[in-house]
C-alpha cells in the first residue's frame, strides 16, 4: 500500500523575504515559522518573478516567467492554454483545495462577455477548488464575522479602522499605533485558519493538498490587539533610502514617478499625503505594525501545525511556506510592490520535507538563487507526479536532500509591467506606449541590471553599493559588465521562450516527443 502524502502550501501576501529570524531578523517573534526553518530548508535568495498579486500568483502556480504567461497586471486574463498546479494535481488524483485567493482573471475566449468574473479584481484560478474564498468580494469572511454577533459597519472594510476613527479616508491621520476595531478572534487571519482546519478535519484520513492563503501582512497596515503593540517602533530597522525623496527620485524616471505619486491612502485607510513624505517615526511605526501582522499569522500557523501533529499527519506532510511578492515598506521612499527594488521581489521560501532523505539538511540556509517558479515542480516531484514541459522552474528537492544540481542557475530574473491601471498612471505621465511599459532584471551576487523597453537602463554594483543608490549604466568604467549583463538578459529570454509544444514533432511514424 502506498504511503499517504499530503501537501500544505502556505502563501502569505506582501511578506519581505529577509524578514525571518532564521535570516537575521532577530527582532521578530515568529516561533512557529522559526520551527519550520529548524526542521526544513530556508532559501535566502528566493525571488518572485513579478508583481503585483495576480501576476506573481500566476508565476507561482503555473511555473512560468511573466514573459510567457503574460498576465502582466491584476485584471489581465491568464491564457487558458497553460496548465497549472491545480490541473496537474487533479491529473495525479489529488483534490487541489484552496483557502484564500489567486487574483486570476479568466481567458475571455473560454466564457461569455458578461461573466461576473470580469467585474472584479480577480477570481480563483481554474483547477483549484475553493474551500474558503476571500476574494473577490470577501462575502464569506464578513458573513462569518456577522455570524459571531459582530455588527458590521455600513462600509464593511471599516472594521480595520481603529475604534473611534473617522470612516475610511476622512481623518487623514494614518495612525497605525492603535489596534483595529475587529478583535483578533474575528480577524481575517483567524478566518483563513478556521477555513483551513475545517477542510482538514473533513478529510477523514484521505491524502490532501491544501493551498492555505493569508491576506497579511498586506495593507491596510493595522493590526488587532494585542499585535498592534507587540513591537516597538524604536526597535525596527531603519529604512534604506536616500537623504531626501528628491534625491531618490533623481535616480530614474520611473522611480521619480512613484516617489511623486504613491499615496499613503493605499496603505492606511485614514492616510493622506504621499508615501515618500512619511517621516522616520512614521515609517518605524508602520514597520512595527507590519511585524505585528506577521506575528498574528505565526500564531495561527501554530494552530495548523499542532493539528497535524495531534492527528499523526506531521510526518506525512510536505510544508512549503512562501509568498506572492514583497513590500517596499519605506525603503527608497516607497510603499508597495513596485518598480525594480529587491524589497518588492525577494520573498520567503521554506521547504519542510518530512522524508528521511531530508534529515541531513534540516535547519540549513541555501544561498543559491531560487525563484517562485520552482514551487510547482518541487511539489509535483515530491508527490511523484510528472513536471510539465511548460514549467520554467526546477524542483528544489535536491537542496533538501543535500545534493544541489551542478548546473543550477547562477542568477535570478524578474519583471515588472507598469502600464496604466487603477490609480497609478506612469504610462501617461512618462509618455510611453502601453506595450513598452515593462522592465526586466537580471541579478547575481555582483551586479543588478535593469533593462527597460523604453527608458534608460540601470546597473548597480552590489558589492560597492548594496543599497542600490548609484546607477553605473552610463559610467565608462562599467561598460564591460553592462554589456555582459545585457547579453545575459538576451540569453535568458531566448532560452526560456515558451516551449510548451516545441518538444513534439510530426514524423512518418506519427507524433514523437523529445525531452529537454
């Protein structure tokens, strides 16, 4: 009889990659996540392929670079011809259950023009079975809150304002030191956990896969008590930024646009003014609140881990803890997940493999470059399922087994599309054609090269300038590395162009396939 194999894929939202105690963030109180690190492998240089949420989750769940799946922004459809982790799990006999969201817009060629999914930011990716959907309307969550006797305000999302605060957008205080009016037992973080545990309790010993998503530490940056006061602003790391917002903006036209246009209101329901105008004290308080939201998730994950241990499933469950994208959090005078900063694209990755083959690597930190596209192949290989040729990523199990591949990647790649959507309009402000509003990054230990379709490039010498303040692209002394990294960018694009069908060919004997 084949041994039971379960998978818990934990996907948090907007969590910076280096904000783990295991990676040096000792000010954080995350005992349960720290225990995962102690029993698994932690990847220091793990990057998402794109931002914001929809594109990042498309790469996570299809194992495709942005240049291939082309769901380049939230609300832009994902091509139905691509398979995804949910579809592949179904082929392998698993029920791909999902708590949370994927922010996916369906392919309009597969449905009608009046499909209600075209009225929202995004829905659940085809192939997954939602057992606790948060987006697009949050109805299930708010209904759960109301069922516990909590009176919802007229604007339901005002539950995340401090008690006594003005309705969203009116007071302008941006105060994050006070707790949210919703109690912690009714927070969205608690709701995600309840939905996940309810699903697991109903499995009756059958093998399972669960995508357990959490909305935090995504904005609004306000935490329920006692998490709002768990961290002191004075203990937070200082922001990595230029002496002034104007000095920061001088680096590049796209950075200047964001410095001059990103508002606090997108991050604090009662905030006004620009994010770049935040003082050091305000940034410190924001970071303290952000950390409180992280600790709330950690406490809830402790409940899930305890359940797996109590029910004897701990040693048969692969646990992957990761994220969609990062957060600027005041670095470079920015808020959000934008542009080309490491803070927006470096994300956490922990793999806790229960097999005996992984015993020799428990508690280790991997320095090699890994990417969010590696998630799907890792899970499929662990389950003994085939990895589709479509996948741009590679399995990380060899790192868990202490035998990293000799031909592993020597650099990381990520992309960002900044066409006009929603409240930010860089396309119009910079006078760039919509399909030229893109950048791509190639980065290793020595250099970071940022290529734009219609703006000047950037080159950072990471050994001399780890904060990435000085653009060396126009410096004659850096002409050789500039050319080298531009060539690497071209090599990458040529080597990873869509190859879904390039392994097939017609012959006199019929269809043949050729592995990579």
